[in-house]
C-alpha cells in the first residue's frame, strides 16, 4: 500500500498473514485506531488508514467528495495491498468509505477484501444524521453527545478550529454521498452498539441487503463509540467471522486465535 496513507508510527509487519485496514469516523484520522495496533498478533497486521487533510497529511487539502476520495486516493493505494488477504473495517463514516473501497476494487479488477466490516453506520439510503447550518457550538455539542471525543480537544483554539474544519468537510461529504453500488459479492459483518440511538439495530440490519454473500450482525455493549471501550473484543468478532467463512481454514487457519 502507498505508505502516504499509513501513519509514520505504524509499519507493516512482514510476518503477517493478513491485514486489517481501518477507516476512521467523521472528523477523525488514523489516530482513532492507534490503540488497536498493539492488539494484533504477529500474523494479523492492524493498519490504520490516513485521510488527506489530517494526521501527517494535515498539510494536504481536505476532500469533500467521497467518490473522489476513494477513486483518486484510497482506492489506488489499497489496490497495492494485494500481497496478502485483508479485511476492510470502517466505523461510522469509515463504513461508507470501506464499502465504496470494496466496490472500487471489484469494479477495477483488484483483489477484494476477504471481509467487509461496517460499524455504527446505517445500511439504508438515509445515511447522514448531520444537519446543515449548525453553529460551531451546536456542532460540538452534537459531537460530544455521541461520546468517543474528549472535550479537552476543544479547549485549545487552534485544535478546535482544525476539528471544526475537518468535521464540516466530512459532514458535507456525507450529505452529498450516494452509494455507488447496490450489492457487493463479499461477506459482510455489521457491528453496532446496543445503546447507539443514532444507529439502532434495525437500521444496522439493512446492511444484509448490501451483500450477495454471508451476512453477520453483532451488537456489543455501549453507544456509538462502543469500539473504543472494547477494541480487543471487536477484533475478536472480526477474526471469528473470518474463521466461519467458506475456505477460511485454507486461508487463515488459526490466524489471530488468541483473540477468539
């Protein structure tokens, strides 16, 4: 994969037998998964993905069109990661990115992920919760109500402004987003928080209509950012789903079994 989209603190593990690429939620970057990189095993390489305009790419322009972001940046980079089986994992906005990445890879004849994992994102067509025209204070209050964001982030003016700029970019991207696929021929795992009022269980279940292959849904304790409270359990569900797929033994054997 193009290392431009991998954070400097994360390098590929050459011992890995599979990779787990992680796409961040709105307003966030690869740092949202920093703690996850210590949870892999020698044969499971956890790789957070950087987006333009944030993290080490903060000096580059933000992109407010999801299909442009996938088609001109992330898709070509992920397409280079065909040396090992891999999984695409996306939380909230990252779920839309992961699904469109899968569609891009299939459309262009590249190796698709062994499993697409969507987390805390609605499976229907009404995908954006954000309202246009919110004041800065209203937007910050809305973000904090979801949990998963430290209020201290907004105490420093430059960080507050950077976050607001990034968040508004991502809101615009999500509000203008229309799915570029109908159903994907890849296994799909949908994860959600039992107390996530923004993405209830029935809305998450609509992802079942987005795949022609195996669909699995799991609800975990917690709200919209349940995954921050139990990252090892989330990775465990991903690996367990992989092992239940046809030909999984041939592909993965006991990969990551310590998380089961």
